[in-house]
């Protein structure tokens, strides 16, 4: 491509045909798609925030009437679900990934909200068994997430022991760099 230098130090294609072709380069396509995806996520965040404010207002107004414990608990859990979804979207905007831990927590609270809303006694047995199986699977996902973190932690400890065994005078800089590692946290891993 023939790029010319503009006065503000930006590169522009020299002909209209080359400008048109630059839209179909992989980097340009990915950058534009990420921009539109982030725009959609920001729109969802704004909409969710408005829904949270509306639900909070309705919940406070319902406290003026005789208290219905089941309805208030349902509203509180619904607002907590919205907060967790909002947090999930913020994590996505910051890190461009979906946090499995946050998604599982949202699913757990949603399932428990439905059980509380209907009442355990009023739920048919097959539906209750399905909810129980769903909760066990979600609990297993949370446990698996912690177990994988512990495995990465063990690898980190092994590497740090290897680093302490390497003589600093004999080791090359590339070996030191490969063995050096930050202290891990569960938020650092993409799962």
C-alpha cells in the first residue's frame, strides 16, 4: 500500500481504492467489531443501571404497604442478580473476557431466587430435582475453578523453588526471566 504522511502525522491511503481495501484488512475488521461489541456492552450497562434504579424505587415504595416478605426478598435477590450481571459486564469491558466465577454466582442466585419465589413446598418434585442438579453442577464449577487455581499455585511454587536453586552467577538472563513470576491471584487466570 502507498501511504502518504499527513500534517498531523497519521497514515492515510493515497487512493480511494486503497482506502476501501484497508477496511477489509484483518486488524481493521477486528478493531471495528470490538468497538461495536464494546458499544453494545456499554449500552447494556446503562440499561441495566436504569433497571436497577427503577427496581430499587419500586422496592422502597412497596415498603410503605403491608410487608410481603416473599415479594421483598424476591426484589432484593433480583437487584443482586442485576448487580452481579453489571459487574460481569464491567469485567468484560476491562479485561475483554467473561469471568466464569461471576457468571456462576449469577446463575446460583437466579436459581435460588426462583426457588424462594415459588416456595420449596409448592415446586413439583421433578422441577425441584432439576434445580438441585443445576445447583450441584454450578457448585462443581466453582470447586473446579478453585482446584485449577491451586494447580497453578503449585506450578508457581515449583518455579520459584527452581529459581532459588539456579545460581545467579551461572544463570543467563533469559533463564532468570523465564523463572521469575508474579505472585498469582485467582483473578489473573482466564477461567
